């Protein structure tokens, strides 16, 4: 079914009518296509489902292009990022083109579906701003962090599930809850893998999130567990390249205080709530279980 989505993505990009756009888009690795997969699993029998999935994937690709510019990222999915090879101006403009094409195609859908996706695009943009602001200092507020994760990551996954349900007349709120919790759990697992995986698996150095100033859930749990002197050391390590002894200390403390396990427990609870919202959907249950078990 995803082949139909890929065909629609290619058509939409080619319709832009500028060869450079088609060429640059082809340099982007496809990724997991999680959002399109949700649309097709929920509404795959509907003739417009592949187009809806393609639109949401274009939005996602645009957000990643802008994200890489903001983070000055050299790699995306293990390959050189567009901003690294073509420059930040080109990456921003390509992102803008993909956003615009997605919205131009979205107007063909029912108003509720269009609003659902459009609201998510606003939320993910707000989430990106929250993420940037949060990285300016050490954040020890788990609720604020989870709120940012909802906006930046979960909102578009929620919109994919909800809009697909709206397309086929299913219970939109149940599918929205599934998508929201899947998105939150997905990002928490990503945060965990940044700590427990090696550089070869990640395609970037381990614990890179903390070096970049991202104070993810395991580090928030660690801060809560440390004494005043240890808290000061953890904060002093934030947002800079870690010396070997500091990196080893942080990792040891994360393990000693079971911070990764605590974070995984929240992801597990969120995924269980997602499954409970759509227990009859075996394919959706399989997606979330596979996500919880992934190594990257």
C-alpha cells in the first residue's frame, strides 16, 4: 500500500515543475513513512488515502529540512543533509516548497480533515521553537518537555491517525489518542536510544542530544535523583562536548538511578493506552509494539 503513497509523493513533487526540487527531494532518504503507514492502515480502502498520506509525508519532510538547518545537522538518516550539501538557504526554500505544495493539495479534502492537518503543522512549528528555547538552558521540567514533544513530534502523528479516521467515518477521537500516544512513546524511545545505542547504530555520537543542549526525559529523571553537588556537575555538562570522564560519569549515573528504565516505563504506559484505544486494530497494535522493541 505504501507504493501508492510513494507514487503520490513523486507526482506532487514533480508537479512543482522545477527540476532542482525533484532532484533535491530524491536525495532525501525515505525514512520509516510512519505517518503514511498509519493513514493506509486506517483508511487504506479509501481512494484518497494515498494522497492524504503523501501530503502528511511532505509536511514531515519539510519540517525535517527546517529542523536540520536550525540544528546545523550534517547528517539526516545517516546521509549528508541538504543543508550540509546544498546550504541552509536551499534547505529552507525546499522545505517551504514542500509545505506549500502539501497545503495546496490539502484543500481538496473535507474541511475537518484539512483543519486537522493544518493545526498539526502549526503545533509542530511551535514545538520546534519550544525545543530551541529549551536548549538554551538546562530544563528540569518533565511536563514542559513532554508538552514540547507533543507539539514537535506527536501532533503530526496524531493528525495522521485522526484525519484517516475522519476520511472513513471512524471514531476520530479514539484514533487521535492512539496517534498522540504513539508519537510521544516514539520520541521517548528515540531519546533512550540516543543514550544506549552506539555511534555506528545511531549514525551520530551517542549522547549527542545532551551535547546539543536537549535535556531529554532520562536526564530530567537523573537531575531529580542527584544531590546538590551532583546536580551542579550534570548542569555544567549540558550543551557542550563531553570529556571522556564526564561522559562516563553521566552514563554511570543514568544507569545507577534507572533513569532509562523510568523513561521506558512511561513509553510503555503510553503505548498501552494507545492499544486500549483501538484494540480491534491488529495492524496498529503491531506498529506500536514494533516501535517499542526497536533498536533504532
